[in-house]
C-alpha cells in the first residue's frame, strides 16, 4: 500500500493569487495523478505527473493554470495559478500502487476556497 | 466517449435490507472497472475491482458487458456501510474516470 500526505489540507485564498499543493508518498510509485473535485461534483482528472518531465494534461486543463512538478518518485506539487472563485475545489493527489495490483491510492485532499 | 454513470445521487435503505448501487459505463474496449468508497472523514479508498471477482465487506459487483453495467450489491446492509460510493473506469494508462457518486445511507 501507499500512504499519501497532502498539504495544505485546506486554505482560503484571495482572487488572483496562486497556491502550491504538495503531495508526498511514503514509497516509490510509478504513477502519480492530480484530480479535482468541485463542490457537489465527481472527481475529474487534471493531469498525470511524470517524473522528471512535463505533466500530461487532460482536456480542459493547461500547464499555465495548473503547473505540476514531480522531481522524484515520491513527491509532486500542483500549483493553482491566478485563482478565481471557480477554482474553489478539493484537489486530490493519487498514486498507483506497485506489486501489480494497480490500485490507486488517494491523499486526503486539499480543500481550497477562493474569495 | 468514455463515461461512467451512476444514476442515483442518494440511496437510503434500512439496516438488513439488500443494497444495489447502479453503475453503467461507456467504453469501446475491454473495460476495467472499480468501486471506490469514501467513509465520513476518511480518504477515498478502493472497495473492489471487477478483475478480482472477490467479495469485500459483503459487497460484490459483476461486470455485465451486455448491459454495460457494474452494479454494486450487498444482500444485508449494515449501518457502517453508510458512505459515498464511486464507480470508476480505467480509461487507459491507469487514468480513472469516475461516476458522479452515490451517497448511501443505512437507516437503523
């Protein structure tokens, strides 16, 4: 299994500012992902965080708005840039476990409120 | 387009009654489906996957390719089953697309 820690767990941000969310996994994992869960909605994949290279973004998400880093196999960051109230969401880090199980593990999420 | 549909946002049953949470999918290839669960104040976690064909906490789910469904079932609901349940489809490269979720409430 993999235990994922995210911080901050929650924050209140001002419009136009940027915030970086950190994700730490307690073991080396092959794949890391970032999801967004808007209020009352399901989880939507933002991007796959690739170790040592640019993230792979899903349709509707761009690097300028959601820059992602993954310097090693256990750590990733997601920045939400130039925030607006529409960015108020829970942002979830997830990682694929090893051992062939393919299970996706999730962090507890970072709840952002943009005023 | 790859899509997962959970038609019920809310489902409420009495303790001891059977439970069925519906999930339908749209996928052109051979699907890999999962059920994830989020208990109150806990993180999202895997409940079961169709490949393993196992029963977890009394829950089972059978993949029906003809009906493109992957409904989650339990014959006798327990109060601790109250949670948010998400059906998810692996759309390739381990990227999951999630349904809208069903909030299950078990009444005593």
